[in-house]
């Protein structure tokens, strides 16, 4: 079971003093202290783990964020940044002796710059909100996680989120041009901007996917893309998941990069179809959704090639979207797969690992064996094109021991991902969920080097402690490093 750092009694004893100081920075209703009101923040999307924060503070300006972090560093108070709370790895799980810093009030689109094909937004703006603001002029924001109607762009940066179209158009890191961020010492730093590339170290790349361990993002500049003239999706049904997985590998090997390529197994297909009525075939073991985009003649040609490859892999059904509404309906079923599974199981545990595409048939077969061994059902949803797996382990938290069995099943899936040459996470992050599995992928030297980077931004280890690292060393043990005005300065580091 999950363990978190023990609460500091000295900090808890100063709770009223800390509340008073935060109310001086954020007046009015921006500081939440009652148990009933704090209860809304006790977990993120990984609801198996819950913990009340000591205090919740909701700033509305960058200067307030700066003052909060400066105060917390000076007074040795831990801080957990939080966006919309849709993280599925426990990345925003609060600390009972820490301040939860919510960024929900940072919800404005500040600028839309179509000549430079970018937009400047606050971190609380939803992912889909960016596209909604520009789609009337033929533009959109490419990363589209399934939670895009709710998840915030700041949280997308923290987890380097992807989505169904990330295969061709990239993850968050490929679509963010610049950020404004606040360091733990209160210093406000800008990384990148509207230019295509920035000189110096790629600190923007470091921040994207840093899971709230390095700083708090207060402004984001994102890349906007022009919508393609034509996009059509194909539903391909297969008698086995292995045949569907082989089709995925063959499509990529042919040189085709689809706009999106997703796969679902039988339990996920049936759950999504009952929920959305997207027209999915119910007599197949695996469903592949392949979207081709570009100019119309190119799309027609690619559809024919994909259908031929699917036929060679034993596809028993093939259906091409006839119009834009039907294409969106095909995707609506896939994007609703997570809540749809919630209708057929009291609880489910959503995993996230990434494997080489060639290993998909092997991993699917092994997961079926694990499912039988643990006596737990699993519905599989994949970003098949880039090998990002999302197994949904179905369980009942009210049955003694079932959550623990589910955690063990999930850990075995992630170990399997690493064993076949993959990684522990694709887009959900490490958080607390995969924290204690980091040593299956990294050795002690790897982890120490990563922690030195954290020390550069947060020498006191006060930002989101207890996440990502199985054991967080003091910076003095690792050789302290620090950041000043966006420049890292490293001392001589001890040898291992």
C-alpha cells in the first residue's frame, strides 16, 4: 500500500499562523480551511488514495503565487500544486502538513496570435477550451487527452499529456512554445516564448513533464495548428487482439503515420458502445480506430492501403466514416471508454505504460494470463500507434484485499512494460502510483542524477514531496545545485 512522508508536527502546530499569513497574501475567500471545504481536494483522479490537505489556497495572480511560495520556503512549508485534479497517477495528492496550491482561478485566454500561430493562456484554461476559442477560424490545439473537456493546460504540462492524435502531432512538449513559472523561492522566470526555438539549455523541455516538482506554471504559450482539409476514420474489427496489434505494427512499418490510431479490446468495446452508441461492432475481440488526414486524394489512397493491411491481418469488419459527424462519433466512443467502464465495475484502476509496438501482441497475451491469475477483469484501451497502454483493472474497493490485489496486478503490468523494452509511463506521469517502481527502470545513479535536477529548482525539497522518487535525498547529500534567473549552476558532484 501507498505510504507518504510522515506529517511534520512542528508545521501542524503552526497551522493557524500559516493560515493568517496566507490570508494576508490572498484575501477574501481564497484560503480554504474547514474540513468540509478541504474535502473537495482530498484526491485527484486516482481516487483510491485520499488525504486532506492542511490548507488550500487559491491565488488569482502570478504575484500572489510568488508570495505564497516565498513564504512557504522561508517557513519550511510543503506545497502541492494542483490544476483541475484529473491526474490519474496521484500527482496532486495533498499532504496533511502541506499547502495545496490550486490554480483554478488562472482561467483566462490572454492572447490569440494567429499570424504567429500561437495562443497565450493561463494554466487553468481547459485543454478543449483552447481549441474552442480558435476553431471558428480553422485552427486547433493538437494534444487531446480523453479528459480534455476538464483537464487544464497547466496540468497537461506537468504530465506531458498526449491524446489520441499525439502519434502524428506530438505530445504537450511538442506543442508548448513558452511558459512563465514561479520557483520555490518566489522568483518569476520565463522560458521560451513565441519564437520557434530558444537559445541555451532546454529548460522548457525539463519543465514539461516535471509533475509539479520544479516550479509552478502561471502562463503558457501554445502552438496552434491549421485544421487539415480532410479527415476520415476507419473502424477495423479483428478476431483477436494479437491480430489487431500486428495490424498496428504493419501500418507504421508501411510508412503511414495516421492522425490517430487507437485500439480497444472486447470489454472496452462493449462498455463504450453501450455508453455512447458509436456503432462499434460487438462480435470482435479487438477494435482499431485509424484516422487519416490531409488532402482528399491522399486520404482516399491511405484508406485503401490501411484496409488492405487490415485484411492481410484478418480484419473481419471495416467501416469508413461518411461525414464529419460520424468521424467524431467514432472518437466519442473511444474518449468515453474510461467513464464507460465505470458503469460496469464498482471501481477501476487505470494504468499507463508504454511499450515498443512490436511487443503489443506479447504484452496482450501476458496481460490475459495475469488477469486470470489475479482473478480480476481488465479492459484495455491503447494509444496503439505509439505503444501507450491504458489497461483498466476492474475491482470492488468494498471487498477486503481487492484493492491490494489490483495494485499488485498493475505493478506486474508495468514491470512487464519495462521487461519488453518499454517505460513505466506514457502520459499519466509517475506521481505516487509508480513511484515505488522507479527502481525497476532506473538504477541508484540514474535516480540520484534526476534528484540533483530537482535540487536545482527546489533545494529544500518542498514542492510536491513524496512523488516520483522512491527515496528523496537531501540536496546536500547529492551536491547542491540551484537556478538563478533561468540559469543552472552546478558544483562539483560526488562520484559513485
